[in-house]
């Protein structure tokens, strides 16, 4: 598996291929539906965001509470398509990658290509296993949203697949002979 250290350079992003398994390490932000709505509204109003979107990767997750001695509870991906309306504007403002599960819209694919970004797919139903790759967690914003609050997590060897690469190739459209 290819190991990736965030932030990724444009050259590193251009090397990614849809369907390729990767181990991701570095800083990732968590945000789901409600947090995306607030971030989008802040951008529309010209307000400063609670974190810098430049080269940011956002994981669509609402983790469960951590048990004593753990950094985080179960942290599996949520369905990414619910964030699709927000992606083009987020990418225009610097976000470069996303982690989630499921297909994305054509507008998301176009934004990924335009900004030379990427979409990574994490295994749904494997939240307990994925949480072992999260080594640090810090609150960032919207704590009233509880598990959907924005947090900064540090991941080490977080397993996923390249879902959409910067050419617009999509793991969900690959044929067996393409892999």
C-alpha cells in the first residue's frame, strides 16, 4: 500500500489513481452535515473559518464518545453525498481532499479535477478498526453539535482507497480489467 503524508503536494496528488489502496498519515479535520452547513454559511458571509481550509482534508465522520484511555470512539465514515452541495465552494477556498464512503456527484468530480484534489473512501462498518489509526483529537469548532463538531485529528496509517483522483477517475466506475 502506498503511504501518504499530509499535506500532499500537487505532484503527489497527481500520482494518485482511483482504486489504489493507501495509508494516510497527518492532520485531518472531521465534519459532517451540520458543520458543513455552518462552514458554508460562514464562507457565504465572508466570515473567517475556525480553521484554515488551505490544503485541508475533511473526514466525514461523527465519532462515538471515547472510552477511558482511548483517543476516540468508533470513527467510521458517513455517506459523502450529503456533503456534495458544499464541496465546490469548500475546494474554491482551499480544501483539497475528502474522506467518506459512497458515490459523489458530477459537480464534486468536476471540483476535484479543477482543484487537483482527491476523494478517499474508507471502509463503512469498520469504525472501531479505523479508530485505531487516530492518534490525537482536538476540538476546533461547533462543540454544540457533539459528535458532529469539527475536530482536528492526527491519523497514522489510516487505511482507505482513492475514490476519485485528480483526473476524475472514480473507483465506483472502474471495471475489473481497469484495476
